[in-house]
């Protein structure tokens, strides 16, 4: 069965960095685009970034451009989200999901808290 397992979340100070990982299993990873979404308390889930199956194309939400970088390693069945210059408003649960636009499987999420 399809499984997506996120890791790497935690508490970080404003201006700091974190790298999230999402380990995928149960499907041919290299055939699928992957995306990261996030959901802050009291807010709707929003797109963070997405990447095509080969990694040749990426797309970011405007507020993340220049600060976040999505990448993938198809040999390791893993997608990453490098987050730099973190702000308190980046505090949210971050989810890994399969797909680009239409997302059919989701991980359980990892909490990112940006606070002094």
C-alpha cells in the first residue's frame, strides 16, 4: 500500500532552517509528481511547493519563493523540502502528498514551529 512518511519537523528560531523529508513506498516513486502542503491552526491547507516526477520542474507558492527549495532523490524514493529564513508565520503542520494539483495520498504530517 502507498505510504508517505514525513520527518524533520521541530522547533526552530526565526531566521533558522529545517529540512523536511518524505519517504515514499508502495508505488513507483519516479513516475509521480510530489507536493508539499501545510496547514496552520485555524487556516486552510495550502500548497507550499511541488516537483515533477523527474525533478525537472518545480513550483512554489509566492510566499515561499526564494526561501524554500523542493527536491527529490528517485533512487531513495524521497522528496525533500529545504526551508530557510523561517518566519513565525511558517508555523504549521507540513504534509507530503503524491501528485501535482490532484493529490491522492497524504502523509500524516510533521509539525514545524518557528518561535523565539
